[in-house]
C-alpha cells in the first residue's frame, strides 16, 4: 500500500515538474484578427460555446473553428485561447476549463 502511494506521488511530481518546465513557443508572426463566426444551434442547454482561434502549425496560422462542448463538471467556465505579446513575439495561451 505504501509502495503504491509513493509511486503515485512520484509520478504526480514528475508530471507537475514537466508542466512547469514546458517551454513557450514564441512566434514572430502576429496572428490574424479572430474571425466572426456564426454559431450553429446549441445542442443542449448545458453546452458552452468554445470560440474559434488561430493556432500555429509551424509555418502559418491556421484557423480552428468554434464548437459547442459540455463542461467537464457542473459550473465549469471556459477560459478562451488567446495570443499574448511576449519576448519580441507572440505566445498562444491555450484555452482551458476553470
């Protein structure tokens, strides 16, 4: 039992360290202005709209269309993707549930 607990704790620590040490990818090309999207009908009353955004594919910005999604838990709030100016370029801050 103690061995499983220690292994689980060590694995969790490694995952958290990997997340903290992740490098930011700085893009020198400013992302285009967001597109105006037409939302399709909401599939259900609990669905939340996840707005589209531009991602970097290594050579150009590519539009990822918006979509409806169910929150992973009741009361979940979507924090949208956004590009921020940093270190002489642009960094994509990934969208996530809060």
